[in-house]
């Protein structure tokens, strides 16, 4: 990218931005190389102590389909769930979410009373007619892609700052037995940064459901990813569901993807004992066991909550200035523009920018023509359709700080140009 123009010193407009001939892809929320360097020790030293687990198990070999016991214990400590209720899987939590939905479609899920050694399963979801998932929107495009790929109808529900619109959720779940599940990102939700309020978690756990096999797919991807001094947390949903008499309702997912190496870390599933037994039975057909060497490396490198928090503080030191730069530029360029707003996230990987209705797609197009690739407009909505054409997902984690600043300027001038083209007021 050509950076020889001091953007702070010129009145940057869209034409000037184009002339910079920027070449930057900001479409995904990837960690930067500097963040990945923080975990280089994972490779460099973590297997110096050898390849044997605590009990002498040779981690180079097949086996331990539910994960290395110490990897399950690490998950238990971090997710605050008993280790017996935690599976340490492969490298990616998204993979576990995909498999959980596929298993439910193919085999059904535990319902009713447990029957002896058996599980008391619902009929396979695919045999129950057209089924649907609730999709708080804006949400995570890859969740929606899983539903689309597996033929699950998506019903958008509005997302608020404190979680999904619970009146809408409760009504749909109570009345429609085809609603089998719901995507939830309780903390620093992708891409709005929402944090579910305690009351939202309580209502999700307690709400009556027409489908006895209804599941919350609880993606706790940003549980450790704070951007401020306050380490926000949401209530223990597994406990809340059990307390409400719906012990089987929730499947929790998390990973270390944005703690160590993205897509090269380890992922956990946590749930009720019956759900864990169900997972073990379904997954045993799919794999003889995960990569225990990688799990061992992670256990030795990440160690415990205190070590994880120290590492996350170093991530924050790299990430927080980038989010601050986006906010600073938007405040300078967009604060006065009617119908434009954005959030300043307290954690996670994204900022959401809202353009006046009808302008998001054109803004992305204009930025793209100037060499700045953004997440496609509409991506954060089921089927890629933002009926307002207003939402833009900004992912500032990967580029260097100066590039982020310039990219934010570019987004702002692209948006202003889109408004001018439509004859809308920009001040
Ligand atoms: C909400 C959410 N869940 C899951 C993932 C992917 O996680 P993993 O790398 O563990 O598959 C992401 C990545 O951006 C995400 O934003």
C-alpha cells in the first residue's frame, strides 16, 4: 500500500483516497501477525518437556476421543464447568457447532427422561419436517452459512445492546415447534459487541419451548477478549438452564483461536452430562481422537486462567489502539452526519457502523473500488439480506495501526460519497 500521503494533514476526500491506491483486505476478523507472535512459544518450547501427558499417555498416538484430560480440565477452569462436562475437540469451535447441528439433524438430541443406558432421543431433526433456527441479527455470517448449508431455515430476530429482543424470541420459541435452535454469542457479540444482560440469559434458560428438543447454540467465542479494564462476564448458562428445569437446553462452544493460533488452537464443547454422552456417541464415529500433541502444547503454554489473562492483556495492548483509532476517525468525520452511528466495543473483534438506510452496499462498493475490501454489506444477516441496507462490519484487528487509521478514513469518505450520490445531507 502506498502510504506516502500524510492523511492527517490533508482534507481527505474520496478521490484522494482512491489515489492512495490502498490494497487492504479488512473483510475478516483475523489476528495480526504481532498477535500470533505472542504465542510463538507454543511451538518453540512447549514440547521440550516431551510428548507424554500427565499420566504417561503418548500423545502421538490414537485415542482419547473426548480430548486429553488436562485439556478438558483447562476448558473446565476457563468455562467454569465440571471437567466431565467438557469435550476438548479439534482446532475449531465452528467445526464443533457444524457437527452438533449435523448430529442433531441425523440422530436427534437427548430429550425427556434418560432411559437406562440409552438417551431418550428426539426424532432426527431432518425427519421432523422443515426446521428453523433463530438468528439474532446482525450476527455471525458463518453461523448463518452452517444453517444455509444444512438446510435449516433462518428466522432473523432483532439484536439489541443487551442481547436479542427477548419478547420476539419468547413468542417464536413458545409458538413454533419447528424452531429447534438459536444462535447466541453472549459476550462481545460478533459484530455488534453486545453483551447479554443477566435477565436475557435467565429468560433464554427459562422460556417455554414448543419443541422439546430446542437447543441454544451458545458460542462463547469472545469470553476472554476484553478491550477495556472491565472483564465483562455473562451468567453461567449451563447452570441457569439446569436451574430452570431445562438441563439439556444449551450447547456451549469456545476455543483458543484468538488466544494462540487462529484455526490451530483447541476448541471445547461444554454441556449437560446427557448432552456430553450424546456428543461422545455421535463423535466416536467421526474421529478416533483429536490432535493431543497440540492439546498438550496448549495446556503447557496457556496453563491456567491467570496465564491466559496475562496473554490476553498483551492481545488487548495490540488491539485496543486499533479500535480507538476507528472511533477517533469516525468521530472526526461522521459524528455530525444524520442517521450514522457506530458502537465502541468493550471486547471482541468488531465494530458495527450503521449508514443511513440504502447506503451500506454502495459504501462497500466504493471502498472496494479504492482498494479497501470490507465485509460484504448484508453478510451479518440471514441469507445476506439486510433489509435496511445499513449495516457495515468493521474488522480492524489484522492491519497495522496506521493502516487501520487510513482504512477508517477511507470507510468514512466512501460512506460520505455514497450519501452524496443519493443527494443526502452529509452535515
Ligand atoms: C463468533 C465466532 N465464533 C466462532 C469463530 C471461529 O472460531 P474457531 O476458530 O474456534 O472456529 C469466530 C471467528 O471469527 C467468531 O467470530
